[in-house]
């Protein structure tokens, strides 16, 4: 888990995305132009992808790095398997 200040920045990003999604919902309710809705959707998706990158980087810098320094091959292999599994889920 990230340090407290990084955690708070992550929460702030998530709240901004939450606001974006509420705005998109309002656009749909208001029958706004589809292209405008799509533009806002792409913006929200891009923001979520950035959050995803931050969480992954944090995991690699903390949990995975700790496992690699541990000298415990089972722990190291477990973290490698975990990262490989999540990367395979990210493929489109």
C-alpha cells in the first residue's frame, strides 16, 4: 500500500474520476450529443488508466521489490506469477 500522502493523492484522483462519471451520467440523462458523451467517456477511461499505472508502479516498488530482496525464491516466484497474471488481464 502506498504511503499516506501518495494514498491521499490516489484517492483525490479517484474522486475526480467519480465526478467525471457523474457528469457523464448527467449528460446521458440530458440527452447530450453522443460525440460529447464519448469524448467525456474517453477522458474518464484515460484517467482510470493513469490510476492503474500508479497502483501498478507502487506495487512493483513496494511489494515486488521487497519479495525480490527477501531471498525467498517461493515469495519471489509468487510475486512474478502475480505480476504476469495481472499483465495478461490488461491485454486488450
